[in-house]
C-alpha cells in the first residue's frame, strides 16, 4: 500500500541557521488521534521515546496527529483542523515557532512532517532531502500498520539532522562514497535495533491485550448479538447482521490460536499468531462499541445523533465543494442541516436512514474525476475505525467512494449499499 508524503510546513521568515542544542527539558507531547489508531499504551510508548530523544531546545511541543480522511491535500486538511479546533498550535498562517508535528492520514494514505520557524531551522528542514529523509524512515512501518513505530522513527529522524534522502547526482569520489556508506551502515544498524526493540514492545502490547480481552469475548459476542436483534431500526437490518457475523466467524477461526497462546512462555516467538488473534479480538471489541453507539443513536441520545449528522453534513459539503452547481447535492446538505435541528424526533433513525438512501445515488452520479483518490481495496466495514451507522447498509460516503466508482469490477462484488 502506497504512502504519499506531503511537503513540510516551514516558517515565513528565513533566518540564519544555528546549531541545534540538545534539549535540557522534555518537550510536551500531544495526540490528536482522529483516526483512532493509537491505544493508550501506544501513546505512552511514543511519548516516552519522544521525550528521551535529543531534540533541539527549540522543540517545546511535539504533536502527533492522525486523520481517517486525508482529503485532496493532506497538509490543508491538517492545518484546517488545527486552525478551527486547536488554535493553540497556530501562529498567523503557520505553526507556533516551537512546535513539531508528525502526521498520518488515510483515504488516501498520507504522511507529513511540519514545524514552526525555530524548529524548522534547528532540524535543518530546509536542507535538500531532509523532509523526504524523515518521511522515508516511517514509510515501511506504516505500510505494515506499525503506526507507533513509524511515528517514533520519524521523530528520531527529525532529531538526527544527518538523516536525509540521497538523490542521484554526479559520481562521488571514493572517499565520499566510503564515508557515506559507513554513515548509512551505522544509521541502518541503529534503525534496526530501534525497530526490533519497538516491534517486541508492540508484540507484548498485543499479547497483553489478548490476555485481557479473550476471557470476556464469548460473553461480549452473545450480548452484542442480542442487542443487534433487539434493535428495531432500518440502520440495524440484514446487511449489518451479515457484517457482524463475518467478524464472529473470523473470531471463531482464530479461537484455536487464542487457545494455543494461553500456554506460551516467550511471546516474542509467536508474533504472527499474536497478530492474527489480536486482530480478531480487536475487531469484535471495536464492533461491539460501535453497536453500543448505534443503540444510543436509536434510543434518542442527542449527542450521538448530532455527531453522526455533522459527519454526514461534512461529507455532503465535501462532495458539493467539488461540484458547486449540483442542485441535488445542495438540497441534500439543506435536508441534513434541517434534520440536525430536530435531534429529538421520535422517528429520527428512520429519517436519517432515508437521507442516506437518497444521498447514495448522488455520490455515485458524480464524475469520476471529482472523487478523492483511494488506495484501499476493501470498504469501511463494521469493526474498522472508519465505520459509521449506515455504511454498508444504506450508502457509501463521498470521501470513501473513489476507489469503487473507478473500479466497477470490484464494486460489483460488494453488497448493494457499496455499489454505484
């Protein structure tokens, strides 16, 4: 899966570069995990590593941000969110001068490093190959879904000003070639040691999760199935039950692995089995939480309803922004806005479902060139962080639709609500 780098944001004023000093005080570390890919232990590991690195004194705060949707331009998505929701990181048209940002986005897969003026100078972000060098350090880890490792390696690369991408140039002298090779060998060894250390920590984290979740999994499955059956809502129809049953089947397939893991002594020798079991348990627990949210939605929880309506409105507005003269899309945004003013109505879930059904063909009718590019080859299903009520039962959102619109041979094999 390809990860797309985004240019670093630098300060507006160019000042003479000064040597970076080793930080005497630990920088603050913040997380904006909109994509919900980091657990509490992930964040603790990243924070611990970031505060132990030799970052410049100018780095007062390191921000790690994740987004389920990168948008047309990931940097614009990031800064739009910071300006609207987290203005403490913003100064004028850029970042605060002492902030370093490592960001990961999905739909499409994207990554970026950004910094304020002082930090940019001290980590030499202006130098040739520096931005690409930092992002290259995290690329392979992200491709393996090792987000914790990727963010740590990117931070380490930002702290080490010798890390940069080497571009093809005139043939260097042998002395330069040998020196460069030695540097790469040393950096490679350090990177490998760091990777293995963090990988072991990740396997241990997954193993601990399995131990904590497996005993209650059977009961959780029974309770969740009963709650789905008890929901009398168009949002909890047959398609939702099919998605839930698929997750239960994956858990059933992983049950022998879960049983075998009960007696192991050295978890580091069973990384593949642990990954399989972790995925099955994680999806079940994520789906159960999503069903809980759907149940609250149907029961009249206005906060949950408001969140879902605003998400739908944002998706429709994104589609409308690509075709402003589309009267049907404009009417749809008006209908969604009107529904958002009546969150307590008795038939709210039915009204919401009708909106989704009417919105679905509008998304599919847009010209192919207007869809965001997508790398993923599976739709957002129950149990994945991107899933929301109605996905796969009534509609496919605009921000997720691009791949399937452009690949009819794939979409034709999907359930009706995912087709165009």
